[in-house]
């Protein structure tokens, strides 16, 4: 194996490990099985935190706008557009299992409800 190939594979492995560790550092990202029924998703200028979450059916999810400007939050087929000014929240209770995609301008997140 050439030296360039080794560097590539070691770099790829390092990136994978960093991504894996970031996921474990954010327990809300893998909230499945938790006794908690309320979850928080932060809307930031650069994206959602977390951008992927697993929750139990019957859980309440709150989006809070921490971006510096108003954001339009939407989830097609679930709830219409919600305009959130800076510091505002929107809460929704998910009673039906499924995979849901939520959006603001230029940002996409995924919510899995068991």
C-alpha cells in the first residue's frame, strides 16, 4: 500500500471516530429509551442542534430559536409554518411513530419517533 493510501485511510478513520465521539457527547442525539418525554432542538445560524434525534411516541419536542434573526420552522404534513423570532419556542407532541423532516431556511433536521 502506498504512503498516500495509508494517509487517506487513517484520515478517514480519524474522521469517523470524531463523528462517533461527537454523537456520544450529545446524548439527546440518541435519546431513544430515555424516561424523559420532553426534548429540545436549538435553531442556530449554522444548523439545528441536534440535527438528528430519536424519541419515543408521546414525546414533546421544543424548537428554540437561538439564531440572530426570525426563522420559519415547518414540518410538511405535520404542522404548518411557525415563525419564531429570536428567543422564541415552538412545541409539538408526537403521538405517531415515523420519520419526520423539519426545516427552516436552508436547514434540515430529522426526527425519528418510535
